[in-house]
C-alpha cells in the first residue's frame, strides 16, 4: 500500500458522497437502508456452509462484472504506475465488510478465499474481454437500439458469461434466477448515456409514441435471451412455475424503469449515473420484498417526467 493508492480511495469516497448528494435525501436514505438490509441478509445466511458457498460465488461474480465492465481502466492506467494495485485496493475495500460479517456470524474462515479471488481478478488483462460489437453482436440488435449497441461493445462478454452460467445452473433450483438478476444489473448500466437529439428525432414520433416504441424495443431485446432459461426452469420445476413468471414480470418492470428514468433526465450526449443508483435500489426487491412496490412508483413518476422532458424536442411530430 502506498500514498497514491490511499489518495485514489479518498477520491472514490468523495465521488460516492457526491453521487449521494445528487440523489437527494429520499433516494439516499433508500440506498442506505437497502445496503444495511443486504448486509443483514448476508449475515443471516452465513450460519450454513451452503449459504457461505453461494454468497461467496455471488460476490466473486459481482467482482468479475465490476472489473470487466468498469469504464475507467484507461484512466487508471494513465494516472498511476501500477493499476493492479489500485484494483486490489478497491476490491479489497469492497470485500472486507463481507469477510468480517461472515467470520462473526459463522466463525469459519471460508470467506477469506475471496482474497485469492481478488488477486486473480485484479490481474486479468481487461483487453482479454473486449468484443467487437460490429463483427459479433451488431447483427443481433436493431440498428436504432443505441443502448444495447453501445453496451455490447463495452461489456457484451459479461452478458454472454452470465447467460451461459444461468444455463449451467438450471439444475440448481432458482440459482439461474440469481444469475439473471446479475444480467439485469449489467444491462442497467446501458441506460446511463444519452444519445444525440438526431437519433431521437429519427423516430419521427411524438414523445408518448417514442417512449412506447422504446419500451417495446428494449423489453423484446431483453426477453429474447432469457425466455429459454425461464421456460426450461418451468419445465424442470413445474410446481414453482409462478416464481419464474413473477421474475419475468419483475425484470421487465425494472427494465421499463431504466428506460423512463433515462429519458426523464435525458440531455443529448450527457451521462447520468444518479438514475442508475435509483434503478439498482428498485432491483433490490428480488431479495428484499418491502422494495417490490418501489419500481411501480418510480415508473409512474418518471414516465410522466420523460414525456414532459421530450415534448420540446418532439413537438413537431404531434398529430
């Protein structure tokens, strides 16, 4: 550990507090509450070896997603002499609370194996995961689907890995749903950047029709890869068919929240990460039932705001 690494972490915490300020008091409190609830849930499942194993795998997958999909690799490589040291420090700070909670709850040191995971992940060259969206994924996505085109170019391999993992875990009841939740989490980052006004005007629709068309395009794009997994799950576990149907509804509702939240604050070419934090809070409903109604309220609120926000741009297309 050196001063450069410490200073980098100080900057990260300053950025975190800045993001919390942009969220406002209500969403900041919801984020803090959901984080506390998540840590409490993690603490409770550490009483069994199975709980330790599953939660350890989930954290390892999450670390891998963070490492592959983060957009600051080039900045870190230019700003510091040893980027790997920065990754180690950041992933260590992220993981330590889970290790401590696991040791307190179970008294077993199994979660310390995450330190090995951190060493491995931080050593993986990011270029290993780069995928050419033009050559390998573009033909699968509509040309006007800006979000998925850009997202697949940036971290398409994450979706591929998660989709394969969901298939492989079909033999474990409901494990595939947890993996699909991470897939939805990865997709939520696709809605941070705003496209140009020319791309929106190319639809030649009024604001309401534009939002409806966007919802239709995006929901279908997400449904196509997950339908085989959900249908297979229902065939394997027919007595729990309703769980998989509810997960599909949950996923589509949250995806709709991502879309309307983006256009509620859309500005051409600008990036808005505050909405992404709200989106993640809504997604906690899968693990924390008292958050389940939140996406409905956020969708209604931001749907109206998105129409109002786009009206000045698309007023010429009102019939």
